[in-house]
């Protein structure tokens, strides 16, 4: 066996310095790696030799890429070319559009840890509607209240946690708790920044979708992304204009859906709704039938070399104690950082949750889940952190929200897509979440933990509570990291559950 490092990311400034010092070199491009890997399946040369050949003939490598990726349709070749991209001065609203692309990596400026100033985006749609003055005034009022709210919440946090406050090392953590609640009054126009890593295939997809978006800021983001990357891998990023599907399918679907609502919306649908389970803002409306039994069959199938039909039959004959014993074997010796076996991905749960923008900002990071959201809607109400009530600033909070929603209505009448900019992190949206049991375990470790932010923690705990009602064996060990050891010791009293050293 031989393992060779084929390449790695370099800072663009370093690459530009190399180009400056070696102007005759034309092989400073990731396209050569894509071209070499494309030839692996049909060329007897060793892969490191294929890379050397590709570097010698860059024009030939680019021609090969175009033929293989776009002529023959082997788009996965473009995935070997990877970009690191800085995105600055973009609104929170458009960041949510960027981060819809699940096969990319993002690290975003956190409103939980960074004290924000007065930086925000003024949408072109708002300027065109001649609403810039009230927009700026409202956002500045939100930001001013954010600063004063942070001061009050910081004092509250330090008073409530005097033991922690005595150690200066905890200051940043305690201030973070105040920031994460103060941010609920900030608008979605607030500027942010992120670092993004994506391959050429996903870059092309992102460029098309952002270019088709109704918001001018999203279109501008597509243009700037293209300008920043166009010369790096021209053989792999070619079709960047929105397709008719990108442009027209969504609006046509919305129009047809509206017809269905007009025709059938007055019918008393509550009497015909399938059985669901609800807990506050979270509704479990669909799940894998006989989930625990299906999980048992899946575990037998993976371990015993039998056809699935027979495994399902065996699982159907087992009593609850036998099923529980088999599932417990799948969990034996698990630690809080271990993922359940992949067979848990066969079990699905479908939730609908009404969540604040602050909660959604964390929920959207779980990209293995299928998350489909409606627009933010003032009719769904707002989420006010309990700490805001504790410091007696609820009325002022609601006053700013009321003014915000008045302006939202004015913008929406002229530009519905841009109205969301003025809404705050407290405003809510309705979100459908399909998650498999394995991913729900991952979510629970992070979001049901006591260190998690309270809004997403409450939502995740409700998801787990509802899920356990329909698949108690499958979700037997679903808990936050902090509660895992005690839960494990109750289920496995004779086994050591202490963290591995």
C-alpha cells in the first residue's frame, strides 16, 4: 500500500505570490487533479503519474474535463476541485439562502459570541420603493435597543451566576449568554460574514440558484462569487446562468398550490387529518410505521446475512423483550461521541416546527436532515427570551416589534421577497423537518445538552419526547451529551459508561 498527499488548500495570497514569482507556470490550478482522477478508471498509469501528466499539459487537462464533465455527464469529477471562499457584508437573510446548499461547509460569524455594531444591508428593493429612510430608522432603533438590552442582560447573568463570575476566565461565556438573548431584536438585514468551502460542482449549482433568486442581494452574491472564481477552474464551472427550471418551477408551483387552497381550503380538514402528536411548537406528523420492529429487522439484516423479507418476518415474531435486548446489543459500549449504527438511518421522523430566526439559525446547520421552510411570517408571533421579561424590557421589546411589523407590511405591498429583511431574530417561520433516527441522535447530543442555547434546546427536547412515543426502543439512548452517561447507566447498570480517557 502507498498513500500520497495529492494536494491541499493554500491561501490565495500565497498562490498569487507563486504566480508573480513564476509567471511562466500555468499549472497553479486545481483542474489538473480533477483531470488526473478522471483518467483513473481507464488508464493503467499510477494515479500520481497521471497527476504529473496533467500538470504538464494544462490545456489538454481542461479539454478533458470539459468533455468528461459536460459531454459525458460525469459531474463527480468536478468535486475534486475545491474552493475556500470568504463572504463578507452579506445579510442574515441571504446567508440562509447560501447555506441551503447541504454539501458545502460553512463557518459563520456568530451573534451568540460577537457583540454587533450598526452594520446592516439596505436592500435595493427598499431603495427602489423609496422606503430607505424608515427602513434605516427602524433598524437603528432595533440596534440601539439591542445594545441597551445587552447591558441589562449582562448584569442579570452576572448576578445569577456569581460563582462563575468570580473567575475572569468565565467572563466571555457569561457575556455570550447575554448576547444570545439580546440578538432576538436584531433584524435579518444585519450584516454577517462566513467562510465557505465547496467543490466546483456545488459552486456551479449555487451560482445558478442564487442568480435565479428574486432578491437583488442574492443575484449580486452570485455575480461576485462568479467573478472571484471564474479564472480558477474554467473547465469545471461553465453553466452559471439560471435554467428555466430554476426560474419558473417555483412560481408555477406556488400558483397551482394557491388554486388548491382556494378550492379545498374551506373544507373542514381537521376531521380528516391523520393522527399526529403535538407538543407546543413542534408537531410529529409522520414516521416510519412499526419503527422499532423495522429497526430490529434492519439490525438483523446487517448482522446475520439473511434476506430483508425474512428479517422482517423474524422481527414480527419477536416479543418486546427480545427486540429490546437486540437493540441494546447494538448500543453496547456506546459513548456520548459515538454515532448509532447506520441501520438507524432507515427510520424516519417528519416534524413540523414553528421556530424563531435565532432557533432556525442553529437548526439549519443539521444539513443531513431535510429542512424545508416557509418565509418568516409575523402572523406566527414572536419568541421573546424569558430573560427579557426578567429585566423588565418586554414592553419596549414589543413596541419595537410592532413598529417593525408596520414597516414589514409597507415593504411587502411593494416587494414581498424583500419584506423579510426588516423582521427580527424573534420572528418565526414554519419549518418541515425530515430526519432519520441516526441524525436525530446527533442533533440530541448537541442541542438537547444543557450547554445548548435554550431555544433550540427546547425545540430538540420536544422532538425527542414526541419521537419516543412512537419508537421508544429506537430512541432509547437519545439525549444531550451531559445526560448521556446517567441514561446509559440506567439501561446498562453493569457496564462502565465513563468517558474514554
